[in-house]
């Protein structure tokens, strides 16, 4: 495992959590903000070994739980599942760049839907909100648009995955 990649990925996750819980807590166009932590988890999970990606996904969620007003563990569970799904399908996404935007949209939307269901189960009454669908769709759209900037930037910082480099040879 490349220790440099893990340190860079952890730093990017911390920056994403800080932006999510400070800047995007106040800056909310159309009363929704991008799910920047989920986008960062997707981006770094594509370039890390499976175990490191899952651990960083979990830690990103715990860090977001600690800094937000949600029940402890909800974001940790959701971010870990996002990392798992990304790790599971990263080989399929590596070959076709046209799949990345729809995959980011679907993963973000389903992750926010999972968060809403879990939040309701644990007493946050998330599904009782009348605008819940808009609050899940808009962050997914924002993440899809931001993916065009964030994913290439993180790819340049973390480098290509080893499987892809071997495949090109």
C-alpha cells in the first residue's frame, strides 16, 4: 500500500468534511448543498486499495457525524457503503469515462435516500420532510456537476490505479 496516497486521500477527506460542515452549511442554493463528503469518498475510493478505501469512508462519515447535528453513526454507515459500492464497481468505471457522471449521480442519490431512511428509523423524522425528494435530487445533481472538476483533480493528486496502468502496458 502506498502510504503517500493514503495520507493525501485522508487530507482530501478532511478538507471535504470541513467544507461540508462550514461553508455548505451556510451556502445552500435552492435550500440544498452538494454532498461533498460523499463525492470525496467516491473520488478517493477509486484510487486506493479496498481496505484503505473502506476505512477512509468510515472515518469520513464519523468525522462528518461528529461535526454535524445528526445521530452518531448515520453518516459513517452511509459513507462506508458508498466506499464499498465504489470499490466494487471501480474496475467497470475505469474503462468508460461516460459512466462516471451517471454513477456519481446514482450513488449520491441512493446514499442520501439511505441516510433519509436510517435517519427516520433512528428518530430524526427525515422522511417526514415535504421536500425530501428535492433535498436528495439537488445534491446528486450538484455532485454530478462537481465531479467534472473534483474527480480529475483527485486523479492527478493520487495517480492512476495500478490495474489501469498495467492494462495500458
